[in-house]
């Protein structure tokens, strides 16, 4: 899938890039790059779209995003309404295992790490028990210079490869077809349209019109290039937002969260919630509270 193709600026004297930044909001366009990326969210909340799936992100979360995996860190709407210079901040580590680092990963001692990265091309979220150690390794890499930075990079990859929990991929649709850059931009615009209007009664005709396509053409196009139907993607956006609201206790009841996220029927909300999360809203809240506790 060819979306906005980024080239990460790589200084001539570095093989690993540590990018510490603070901005009003995260870069709001679907994009990809040949470098793998490890990102620690320090400040800010929103939705991560990776491939054909989406995930909530908040301070303390750490994600590995595989090379060339289309992704988008979409800040919550309030970050665009109140633009504050340092509203969000994050540390990202970029590296290309098939570029300048190829000789390093070809070493016999590095074979296990190479296989680990190849196995997780679809990315993953670092489990909470392992996040603190990963953040420590990322910080050490950021603060190091010269050969010490490369040593800290090996420590970072070693730490990730030693995670004992089952790592769930960020994306489950690994065979997206190649499309033109303009089509990739169009998909990004469709994502943005849906995520900005999910609280309303968005119809297939509405989103097709926004994409300048007929309804029939849009259905075929969206399914082919994202792996999702329009209704599936819209429901996942709404349920993802409902999960954020329920976790933050921002509403008085489950039904209030349902209506706030665009559902007109609590029965339909419960059915879709279970199909997306595998749990009822109440079970989800109890499970989340148990983890926090």
C-alpha cells in the first residue's frame, strides 16, 4: 500500500535516529517509511491507526511499528481545537534493519534479533509490565552519543525480544495491494472524514460523496485497500472512542457513552461492542478496572 512515503533524515554519522519532539498534535496523515519505529507516548491521547486496525494511545504507551506499515497517530479532537505548542510529546526511535544496519543484523550473534523484527512486521504494543524497562532503554539511547548509542540500541532490541507475553500485532491485514500515492492520500482523507464525523449519522452516501465516488465504487475500493468494509471501520472507530470514554469515566452510564459515540440504539451498541472487543461493555469496564487496580 503506497501512502505518503516519508524519508527519515539520517545524519551521515548515525545509523539509529532518536527523535524527541513536542507539538500541538501528532502528524495527522496516514504515512509510512522504510524505517521501523519505536514510539513512547509521553504526553497526549488519541487513536493509532496501523494498517487496518486501530488502538487507543495515552501517556506511557510504547509501540513498535514495522517498516513500511501505514500508520497514523490521530490526536483527539480537542488537540486541534486548542492548539498548544507542547500539547503532545513523544520519543521515537527509527532504524532500518535492511539499510545501513544490515551488516550488524547479519552477525550470528544478532540473528535472533533479526528474526524477532521480521516476525513483528505488523508491529505491537509493548505490554505494560515491560514498558518501564523499554522506556529506560529508549531514554538511554536518546542521551547516548557515538558508539555508545549503538550499544544502547542493541540493549533496546534485546529487551523487546525478551518480552515473555504474547504480542498481538497492531495490524491483521498484511497483504494490502499497491496503490498510487494519490489513492493513499484519498484513503487518509476518508479515515479523517469518518473519525471527525463518527458521532453523527454517517451514511454510505455521505462518505462516498466525500471521496468523490459512487457508493458501489466506494465499497469495492475501501474493502480492497483497507481490508475493512465501511460499516466495520465506522463501528470500530465508534467502539474505540466508547472504550476511551468508559475507561476515563467521562459519562454517567454506558448508554450515555453509546449515544455520544453515534449509536442510536443501546441494543445495537451492546452487540457491536461485543463483536469488536469480545466482551460486553460492563465486562470490559470491570476488566479494565481490575487491571488498573
